[in-house]
């Protein structure tokens, strides 16, 4: 059985200096708590399930690369988790190297695959023909420069966060190397299952839905559950279930709260339609932007419709 969660420990993808740490710094409850650096999403969620940590901060979506598949797959397969908050971090990168290295000397670059994807245009333009060594994190990419000698196929430089010089003795060769100046990564704080917080009017709900079969119109049938209730989807991404070809689950973020009548009604429709619906949580939006609902889909409209039906049945 899980042990009682520590109220003073939060897990995050480390080491110190990562964008995930920057997201955790936005959580008021985490201030003054113990922060546990982990190596991957699986370890972070295992900390939560086991009770080692009260919550874990993990990246779930990037404005350039889309959904983070490792996170989405983990949330789909680890039971008993609940998203309790989301946080946005602006993303940019610098190119760093061992002290004394010149840009023209760089032949191999160490970078986390997501960071590399977001800087590859700059790298190809300024370091044509360079090689890429994948790193486990943005900070680890820079730290590896100092732990390994140059040459012999090792990296000459690394893609890292702008704050990397606060943590490691590396030299910045170039700043603002991100291909998209408006790149943002969305992080979610995940805990064990907890009661749903009250609706704020500026909420988001995350779910995972499996299609009942691989057939014509199955996806349309699922999407109609939202369209007919006036619910906007801010993210929808397919992920293979893995048990057979053509079997997919859909990771969905929708605007609204499970306590909103239209959202609750849609979830009931999905439950009738899908063999497996996972509710990941309703939580305040990071941008605090109120959800706009037209009158025919607001709570009063659903309540009035139910009252009208009860009147028909009772003969009133």
C-alpha cells in the first residue's frame, strides 16, 4: 500500500535549473518545501503514487512541439493520479561550451531532444554539419560538458536554459537561439486523487478517452459529445493504446469544469460511448482567462431543460 504522502516534498525533472524547476517555483505551496530532483516522468509519478512526494511537476505540452508523449502515456497507464494545477513557462535557450571554446570549433552539440527540435534551425544555420548527442535534460546537457573531456566523439557545446551559468561554470557562445521567440511549455502539477476543487469560471478539464472500435465515424461520434454541448477543446492528441494496430486513446483538454452542467453532461455521454474514460482533473487555467459560454449552453439552460422534462413526465 502507498505510504502517506509527505506534505513537504515535491518531485520535478531535474537537476536544478531546468524549466520544470522554474514551473515548480510558481507553486505557492511548494515554497519552503523539499524539492526532489528526478530523472524522468515515470520516476516523478512513482514518487506520487508511493507517497514519497505530495505532488510532481511534469511537462505536458509545448507550443512548438505539441503534447509530450511520455507524459501523456504515463498519465494513461498510472492509476490514482489527479492534475491539480497548470503552469506556463516561456522557453528560450543558449548555446554553452567549456570555457575557452569558440563557436567555430563546435562540431557536436549535446541537447535534450525537445530542446534540439526547438533550436535546430539556428543550429543548422550557424553550425552546418554538426552532430547531435541526446541528453536527459536541458541542464544535464551542459553538465555533461564539464564531466567529459573534449574530443573522442563527445559534445563540444550544449543547448541549455538561459540560467545555466547560475549552476555550472560554462561559457555562453550564443543567446536566444530558440527558433520560435514565443515558445511556451505547459506544465501540470500532479498529485494523488483528491476532491475536485470548486469551479472558478476560468477552468480546464483533462481527460483520456479510448475509442470503442476502429470504425468509420468513431472519432466523429466522440467529438460530437463536446460539439453538441458547446465545449471547446484546447488540446486533442491521439496516442496508441499498444495492444493492437488501429487502437488509439485520445488525450483531451477541454474548456470548463466538471461541475459545469455542460461538461458533466459531456462526460456522461462519453462514459456511455467509450470503454474507458479517465478523468485527470479540473483545475484553474494558468492564464486565468474566463471560459466564454453562449446562453444555450450555460448551467441555467441545462437545468431548465431537465425541469421541462420532469414537467412532461409528471403531467404539469
